[in-house]
């Protein structure tokens, strides 16, 4: 606070009260000192955020200068102001003054009256707001210029430092400052020995004047201390909320839910609809398409996808799959299309080509990205980004969890603000489904409108043709011609004013009349089938990389949502997966309808050669393969991705044999890194051990297939299926299934047969892996020996003696158990010695 000083002398308020009676007893050089309070000079601060307070501070210097000029012009009883101290919070000013007391009259009252008259003559008390409604008051008590957050209010709390005064005394003390509405009975002040009453004024200004003038006044030997009471205490609402959480929390949840459904969900639906219809794709703008037409497209050669389509036309399996998918999209959606095939078989390329030909709105969701999400929040964020679901308040998810935990302590149960991951995914998909229904309905109405417009135009053309035909034959009657022709011979003949009868029309030959039965059948049927056109404009939903493993609860929600889309005739749903077994959740979601299964498999040897030749022919490379080259190409199998790599290398000038060998070498290096890791850190991140991978690869290097259950039961798996499943998901191996069970294991790709052989034929790599594999077996054999030794010691402790065992008497249970343990220990010891010897030979090979 700033203090406007008029003299160099500062005066501090005395500890005791300064009253009118005591002013005369303070005489110092025949002068007394007193305090005056001027109200309504600055805006009253009603809250911490009241911006008017800062406006008053800006005008403070100017207002205080005008105020000091007016005060200095009054000299009644030697009145002289000493200092002016603003009290900004209550909007007033304290003035410390000195005067000469008088024996004949009350000098300070005369000074107050003259000051009021002087200010009134000059327009009133100046203020920062320009309103002159303030007044001047004699401070009866002791000024207290506090700056705490106790803001002014009509309720004034009066604390009694002494005995309780009479109500009449309180009334007469506070009534001069404004009308009093009520005075409460004295009550005890919590935590103290004092008592207090509440004085309620009719307006705020009266309360402010009374607070600053009366504070510290003594009446009936009781000192009064005043303070403001907020009209509505800030903690009342807070206390009520904390005391009634069972009412407040459900109301908050309902309000937030209503706000979401009423405001944000329509916005999200619009954003998803824009994502489906490419409203926000710059590539769909006319400017971009025009620039592309005059630049890129003008110099572009034949599309690679088009050449690939011609090359794959000789691939009968691929052609059948493409035909089945096009047939599914041309019919009303009644079930889900499930496209399955190994990675690299060309599923995505075939699907993108068909979607480009259909030119229909499509929405793609990559399930692999959802599986890779490290947390629930990231998964929901990835799903929202793929579907166009916006706005998303992912930060509130963590806050909702904390709120739920807090409400458990308040009411003993969760508030329901947080939701599980399936519920969050379901909420996003519900909005996406609403947007898809809106898109489907809009496109259907547009098709129906176009169909009605076309039919109306055709009907108008048909009527116009009939009229022209009648005019040409001379049998057309226009009723407007009668008044024009009038009487006369023409009118008497009936031409132009009377219509021809049916007999007259039949008398004219109709050589050019067209029979409706001669119209093309396709044209007649197309006129009355707008629904067929509506089906061809329905949106398409694609779930890529769908798998039943990982986040199964999310995949189940996606399967249920896909089933709801096709059952509601909302969209065609296409699910792309690497494994046929991933269709089980979809079959559960659609139990009454079979899935449209579309499989893409590796091509046979004949199709492989045709595919490679067609691709090379499109690149203007015509070759004839020898028998050796054809056998070498067949090493790659029928996987489209590997064949494409072969074609690229041959286009670069490599011979077929060299290109295949190069592909195998690259795959060996890649497989060694993926399956075994480069260092210890990579090995720890693998979902299988090096020994487990080597056991499978070494077996497949010598055979095309190995038994699944035999591999599972033997070391190093010992019945643990998780490593095999992980290697299958990584596409290192393929587990075939027959009658619901896995009978055999095959390489993940056809070329891996020769990749495994390449790893097994590497002497250094084979030796290191065999040593590591044997070390695990040696550790297992040593554990068996130690276990047998310990159990034999237990048998000896309970009375078994191998010296007393003879062949001519009956053996006991302990003897049978001991015999079994010794045979098992002997087998383990023999295995241990064999493996130790083998490792010794392998280490010699490494030393060479």
C-alpha cells in the first residue's frame, strides 16, 4: 500500500482507542490528533480476482492529489492534515490530522461538518470511478489497515473483548453508519473465550464505514473488534459436497456424460465421417488433382500395380480369390469376408487394387498397431487416430482412475468415471458405427435421388418421342390450336380444334412404333433396381493384421462390432489375417452365418514360372529358363514377396541362380539376427531361447516337416508351447492344424527350408549352437544325476541296503525304487559323457 504523506512527520496509531473525549486530553502544544475515514474513494475489492482493484491502483496518485488539495483548504480550529493513507481493499482513505481543541464546542465535529460542506461545494468526494458519493467520518476507534483476504460484506462480526454489551448500545453505536437489518444474540467464538454478535446492514457501504470507524471502540468498558463475514461462506458448498458424495458424484458423472453425448459425440461423428469421405485429404482437392494432372501424371508410365495385375492373372489361385472378393463387394453385406494367407502372399496389394477399382469410401484399422500399443491410453489414441475420432481427452483417463480411487475412500465404491479398455474401445467404435450409418444413408439417398432423376428424364424423353411420332404421323391434337384456327372450312373438317379418336389413330400406319418388349433386358432391369446401385456405394471397413492373440479383449470387441455392421447392412467388412485360425472370434460373433473365407496360398511351381515370366515381360525382359534355373527358382516356393525380390534382382541384371543364392544369403543373415539376436540384450528380448530356436531349425534343415508334439515334449521345450507360438507369430515357422490340433511344423516361408540348411551347413555357427544346446542338455542330465543321488541317500536312511539284495528272494518297494533310480542315473550319466565328448570335439573344430 502507498501512503500519501503531507509532512515529514510520521505518526503511528496509539495502542489505546482515540475517542472524541480523549482528544482533548492529548494536548501537546495545545493541539490534538485524530483520524478521519473517507469512504467510496476506490472500488471495493469483493474477491481476489476483482479487476477493479487494479484499476483503482492505476488512478491512486491522481485521486489522492485531488483529495489532499481539497482537505488542505479547510482550516477550522487549526485543522491541519498530517498524512493520507489509502485503504484500497475497503475502498477508503484514512486521514491523520491535528487541530486546536475548543472549550466551547466539539472541535472535531465542527471540522467534520466543515469538511463535508467544503467537499459538497466542490462536487463531492473525488473517486477513481468518477462517482462522488463518498463521505467523511470521524474514526471512533483505532484504524486497522489489514490486507488479508477478508473481503467486504453487509455482515459485520463484532467480537466483545469484555462483558457482553446491551443490544441497545450496539444499535446506537452502529446505526449512524446505515440502516441495520438485524443484530444476532451474542454467541461464543469457536476456539476462544470471546463472544460475538453479527450486525447485518442493509447495504455494503454502511458495513464498510462501520468496520473502519468503530473497530477498537470501547463501550461499557468492552472493546469492540470488527471483521467481515462472507454472505455465503466459501467452505459451505465444499463441506456439503464432501458430506454428500453419494449425491454429488452421480450428478457429476451424469453431467459429464450428458456433456459428452450432447456436444463432443456429434463433433466426433462429423470428424469420423470426414475421415471416411476424405473431406480433409488434400489429395482430393481440385487444385491438387489439377496440378498432378499437368505434372506427375503427364510423365507417368504404366502403373506398377497394373502390370502386377496382368502378371498375376496367370496365377489361378490369386484370380479365384480376387473374383470371390469382388463378388462379395457386389452383393448386400450379410457376413464378413475373411482374407487369410501368409505374409508376403499379396493380400494387401490385391485388396488395394480392388478398392481403387471400386472407388468407394473405406475405413482401415490396423490391428497390429493396436497390438503394439504399450498402454491402454496409447491403444485408444491409436484407434482414434486411425478412425478420425476427435477430440480425444486421453489425459482424463488417468485422472478418472485417481478419482475412482479417491471415491472408494469417501463412499466405499467407485464413482464410475473410469472405464475398462474394452469399454473405451467400444465407445470409440460406437461413434464410428454412427458415422458409417450416416455415410451409408447419405450415399443411399443420393443414389435413389439420382435414380429418380434418371427415370424422370427417361419418362420425359419417352413422352416427347411419342408426341414427335404423333406429329410426324399427323395424328397429334393440340387443344391450343382451336381458338387460333377459328371457323371456316378447316374448322369444319375438325383439324386443329377436335382431338383424334382412337379409331382415327389406328387408321394411320405405325411403321416406326417401338415395342417395349424389344428393349434390352439389362436396361429394363436396371431401371427398377436402385438398391443394386446403393450396394455399390456402401462404405467398406477393413481390419488389417487381425490376430486372436495378444489383446484378446480388444479383438473380441472389434469382432462384435464388425458383426454388428454387416447385420445392420451398414458396411461391407473385410478382415485380413495371416492365419485362418484367427477367424474363430468372428465365427462366435456371427454364429448363424458362415464367413466368406478367401484364402491366398503360395503358388505351385508352374504358376511361379508363369508369374516370374509375366513380370519380366512387363519390364521388357524376355528370358527362357533352363532346367537348372527352374529348379533354383522353385527354391523360393510360391511366396509372392520372394518372387518379387527375384524379379527385381533379375531386372538389375543378375542371373536367376545368382539371384536366388543372394536371396537365401540375405535371409540367412536376417534370420540369424531375428531368431538368435546379435548380443545378450537382443537375446533377453526374445520370447524363446536360442536353444529352442536351434532345435527347431536343425530339425527342419534335414526334413520338410517335423512332428509338433514330438518337438514339444522333448528338450529344450519340455511341454512349453509359448516359445513355439511366439516363433509362429514371428513367422519363423508355420504350425499346420488339422481337426483342431497341430500335427506338424513347417518353415515359415518356403525359402526358409534352404535358409535353415544354410544355417546348419555353417560349421562355426552350427558348432556354437550345438555347444550351447548340449550345455543345456548336460545341465539337465547333471540335475537328474544329483536328484537320483539324493533320493538314493534318502532310501539308505530309511533302511535300504544294496548288499542284502539277492536274486533268489522277493524284492521290496525300496529295492525296486532304487533299481529304477540307478538305471535312470546310468542313462543320464551316459548322456552326460556323450555330450561332454561331443562338445570337446566341437570346441576343437572352433580352435582350427
